[in-house]
C-alpha cells in the first residue's frame, strides 16, 4: 500500500465532480472523524464567480450577520503519529484560472512533502440502485497501477478540476489515483446518495491501507435504497427501466460473461432505449 506514500491528499470538490454529493460527503465524514487544521486556503476573488457560486449570509452563535465566501482549502490532521495520514483538499470547484489554482496547491503539497494524491468523484450513470455501487479506481501512474491493481482510464473529453490537479501532481512527481462512484441517474430526487459515499470510502481504505470512518452510512444506504424502491413501486415505467439496468449489470458482472455476451446484452439494452453505461462530458473513466 506504499505506492501513494504516507502523506496522502484526498481531494473532493462540490460541483460538477460530485453527483449525489457522494464525494463531498465522503470528505466531510473524513474531516468529522479527526481534528484538522488549515494549511492553505485560496483567495476567493481569484478563482470564483460569485454569480455562479454565491456567498452565503447567515447568523453566528451570537446572532450577528455573517457572510461566508466560496472557498477551497488544504487541511492536515493535527495529531501526527508518524503513520500514514490523510490530508483533505476540499471546497468549491473554481470558475476560472484552473492552472493557477492547481499550481497554488501543488506548491504547498511539495513544501509539505505530500507523497500521494487521491481524487474522489461521482458521476451520474445508467446503473441500478439495487446493485453494489461500482467505483472506477484508476491511475495515470504506471507504478501505482501495478502496485494497487488499478486501471488506466481511456476517457477523452471534458474534465473537472480534479483531473487538472491530478495532472499537475503527476507533472511534479506526486503519484495519483482517482476513485469515481457511479450514481444512478434516475435518483436525482433522492440526493444525497449515502450508498455511493460508502462505496468511495471502502475503496479509499482498500487502496491506501488507512482505516476510514463509515459513520451511519450502512443504515443510511439501506434507507436510501428503500425510498427509491418505494418510488419505483408506484411507477411501472421506472420499475421496468430498473429491471433492464439490473439485467445489464448482472450480465457484465457474471464471471462467465464473455465479451460477445456483454456486447449482445448491451445492444439489446440500446434497442430498449437506453443510452449506454456512461455519458460523454464527464470525468467518466470507462471500464475496459
């Protein structure tokens, strides 16, 4: 598990990379499990469009009006035991100057002797909520892939800030990995998606060897799935669609499935009106 070293940044951003709030919820649970301190925060004036990501007004504990601006910051655990550490890079996806944004955090990572970078993301996909949430675990680093048994993404197309930072990390010699959970696209009204958050955390623990908290995610996942079951029970079209997704997923996951069998099932699925296992325009690393 040393491919990523002993000081690992785990990054998750609100926005385009965060379907079902799965990635940001995972980072929030990690942060709640330990004491963290801010290592670096960006100037919001440089990177955020306030018409797109507006500041929030509220009341503090004394009842005074406060204004909170969009932010992105790097956090480190306050207790340094010498064991492997998870640092957190969290915030809102910036609206501009992505190269400068990435470079700012990379400079801090180099100064702090960070040894690895793991991106957490989630995407809307044509997958059933009744099956285990699939998580693509990939890396552009040959050593990381060989050591951890990860895949290499063949995706080409638009990307989010996670890819920009990951690319910058590899350029300066910080090895990277990315974890992407597939969230059923038809559950938009049932966000957040704790089942996807749980899947991300389980995979993060597997590749880092660091025990991570689960909180109440297992019970919340069962409740989430039950709520979608109840909605589908009253919608025959939705129920039929979920069954189609289940058949496709089961074919792909069966140990005896051949490439031809998968292709045939996929063609049948397309003829039924599906759109395939992924959609373009996302950080969607296809399973190949």
